[in-house]
């Protein structure tokens, strides 16, 4: 699945180091070719989480002296261990990207000690003291892109009713929902976001039903945090309502009704990690990318997005890129009326306090179940 939970402590220096390294240029690399493996929990063409990682793998394929092997639809079971060991023993992989959250514990942690000369990179930011020395972890903050999608939705809606289809009410998902609503409300105080939780990460029938339910309530823009937003985008288009995508550019699925989306851009980060490995640099510990370093980005705007909306969204984006914008800036209340960020207090996206979020902000219609 995706990044569901993580350590509360992340490394600001890691983020800065990534940005500096990207600017400084590639590291000195070994001449010998290497084989790099990628494991995906779904298919590479899901218009979602897995395709975003596969897009990153494509950037690695373009590197000199690098051979890439990929395996799709690997379950978060012992199948993951078998796939990694096959890559190592049969295909000669010396570096493996395990891109799904559930691959880490126990699978990466079980296989890594057996192969100390192989580097294992896990998408999830779960590294902690005692993790095998050949394991690195990473992810990225996508809240800012979600906020910008919310702004786009808030300025496009005619009903002032937005919808959000989500898998589970866990912290990273709640952060995305909250960012979406806070972005919408920043430009349209009347905007509300109704959330429906499906219960799991890839449930196409439930996702289609959720969009239908939201459309029946007069909601005219939907988004979501699920593995593949393909069904969400297509169902919204059939109902004649707009959508904002997630993970990957979904504009081809609904050219007229797709507004924009919050995308991952793993390629530059993956290339840098491979270069570091070739140069014998140590693996990263909870490396976290963001909008500023280009690890996340907005999808291109669709034809329904007005010029004035683009100006407003791009102005907010410029502030984010300059480090002059914080999504969680008080006063903010949750949707039960409790003050969760007091007046005069604010948190940047790396603040550990945000990894304790268990609430939905004012304006979100729905419940975390707690």
C-alpha cells in the first residue's frame, strides 16, 4: 500500500541534502554495470501509486551501466521475500526498491541480513536504530500538492460541495484530506469536503459506488487517496463532475473533467539513490522529498480550470517553493469544534506534531471512526 505510518522523527538534513545533491550534480560512479530491482504491489499501468513508481524506475533505466528488472503485483506476504531473493539469486540484483509499505516489516527486514552486499530501499520512511546497515528508507510529503488541488477544486466548484474517496483514516490519509479542504476553504469559505472511506487501498467497485454516492449528493468535484484513482476519475467523468487525481497524471482518463492532481515524481530521487550506491555512499535514513525539491508536483491543469484559478494556485505554489507557506497555521479547528492548531501556532510539513494527526478539520464532513 502506500505510506501508512512512519516514525515521528524525520531528518530535515536529509531533505536539504537531497536538494543540494540534485543541484550539485551526479556522484562519481563505478564503471561496472549493476542490476536494480523494483517490486510493485499492483500493476505498472494503474494510473496510480504503482505507475508513479514505475515511472521513477524508467528514469533509472536511462542511466548508464544500470540494468533494471521489475516485478508487478507482488503481495505483501512471503511472496515479497521470494521475489527479492529471486532478483538477487537469478538476476543478479545488487539494489532493490521495495515500493509498497507492507514490504518492509517483516520482509525487507528478513531478507536484508542474508545479503549484506545488496542495498534495499523501502518507500515508507520507517528506518530506526537497529535497522540492517544495508537498508535505506524514503518517502515524500505530498500535503502541499493536495492543498493546491483543494484550491483548484474550491475555485471550480459551483455547488461548494467537494468529495473525497479514501482508503483508511490513518494519519497520512487524514493529512491529505485536511490539506485538500484547507486549500479549498482558503479561496472559498463555503467549500466543504465530504469523505467516504472504502476500507482498503484498491477496491474499484466500492470506489465507483462512493463517487456515485457523492455525485448524488450534489458534489461536483471529487478527489481521493487510494492506490489507483482510475475508477474514481472515470466514474466522475461519466457523472459529469470534475476530479483531481492522485499519484500519477490521470488527465488521459478524463480530458475534459480532470482539473489537476497531486503526483509523485520519483525519478530524480531514484537516480540519486542509485548514484549514491554506485559511489559507495551510505543508504539514506528516512529521506523525505517535497514540492520544493520536485519529488511531488501538480498535474497539468485541465481545460475547465480558469486562468484566474491558475494565477491563484500558482501564487500559493510559489510561496511553498520559497518556504514561506505553512498549511497548518492557526487557528484551525477540527470538525467537532475542538481547536487543534491555536492562534499564532503553525507547523511545517516536517513537524513531528503532524504525525499525530487523528482528526478531520472543520469543513470536512465525515468521521475518523474514533
